[in-house]
């Protein structure tokens, strides 16, 4: 655990970490193959194509077929990484993900790229804020949202070693490293990046850095926050969530995704089963509307996903706890 908050640290592209680790894994294991939909560039797969040639299958703009091909390759004993911009991988192919991957329990790794509202100016058709909700409803499908490049690399290897399917959510914009050196990503486990007794900020993916910055601001006003890196959305770390619920006054979840069924909904559902009304719970994410067109920065502010808005939500939650 580290209490360091990388407010001005260098930033890195998790897509590059994903692609680099995939190449490293492919050199060790001939079963590793890639299926994509004309997304070689946006998935940073140019190096893989150059080095491994026919082990990359580009099906073109045919996402349902892309997922079906991945399932077929897994049925033949290979370990396919199916990579695409997340809104199309999950939205267009949801039936194939359900029937061919989750129900069949093939070891396919679905790689959703440029998630959340990374494609801000392209509008809601290109935003991927529903993916966590859609996929969390499918039994047997792991969902992992790495917070930085080290965790992205570990997610690639953890998913490849799993006998069942996994969805990896990879952000588009560069983020600082937030996990401490030696951090080990474990299936179904969250990690605490900062300890505090008043409020727990349970954040996932690119939102983890914002939560750390918010915790720093809260500390300056006398409020101590625990910051949790919720890397796994499925399975959830119920043990840690229960432990947090027993010792903090409020829990604030933070996700670049719709509130209808994602991380926050999972947290609230668990807390609602407690015999007491505490802790107070606040959910930060995309509320019930399609996002307006604008930059990613504008949209994060619009939906209250900036460090400043996390501070406001935490303070308000504690006031009513």
C-alpha cells in the first residue's frame, strides 16, 4: 500500500501496455492469437501484426462475426484476444458474447478499447458507458478494469491463464501509474491505495487517479479517505466491501460508466443488504441520459467525475451520514 498521490506524475497509455504485454505473451505461448475489426491502429496492434502475421485475424467491420470467430478459435484450443473499440465489441455483439462466450465458457479474452467517454466529440454512439452494466449481467464472465499500465499488463496475463472468459476494459487517455511497485492484481480482489477512517472512495479504471487527488484535497480539510482501486467488477471483492462498510461513515463509488448496473449499483446492492442504514452511499457516474457531445474533459465535469466533484460528493455524504 502506498500513500503517495501522483498529482503531477508522468502519464502513460494503457493501450500500449496492453499491446506490449500481448506480444510478450505471444512469444511464450503459440496459442495466443488476436481477432479484431479493423482496429489494429486504435488497439495498438501494429507490432503484433508485424511480428506474428497470420496469428492476427482482421474480420473487418463485422463485430458479431469477430466474437464468433474468437469463440471458434477457443474451441479449437487457442487463446484468442478479441479486441475492438468497446461500444461496438459489447453493444453490437452482445448476443454473441452471451451465447458464444459466456454461456459456452470459452476462454476468450474480450478487450474493450477506448472505454467510457473517451470518444467524447463523436457522441453517445461511440461512448462505452453501458458495457459494465451489460456484461455484469452475464454469469461466468470476469470483468477487469485496470487502473494503470502495470495493472493492464497483469490483467492480460491473468485473463490468458483463466479457463473461462474475461472482459478487459482499456482506457484511451494517458493516466499516471497509481499502483505501488510490487502490486499484484488478483482475480476478484480490490486494493487499498490510501487509508482513511471517514469515507471510502471506491473507484475503477481511469477514475482511480481522480479519487487519489480528491483524497488529498479532503485531507487538507480534515477528512481522511480510504481510496480503493476496484479493478474487478466481476467478481466483486465482497470481503473488502463488507470490511469498509463496517468502519467508514460513507462510501462513494466513482466510475466512467452508467449508474444503471455498473460498479456503483453493485456496491449499493451489497450495502442495502446490511441490517443498518450506515454507511451512507453516493454513486458517481453517468446518470440517466445520453451524454451531450463534447470533449472527454467536458463530459467528466458534466457528470461530476472530476476530483472536485468527488470531494463535493464525499463531503455531502458525510454530512448526512
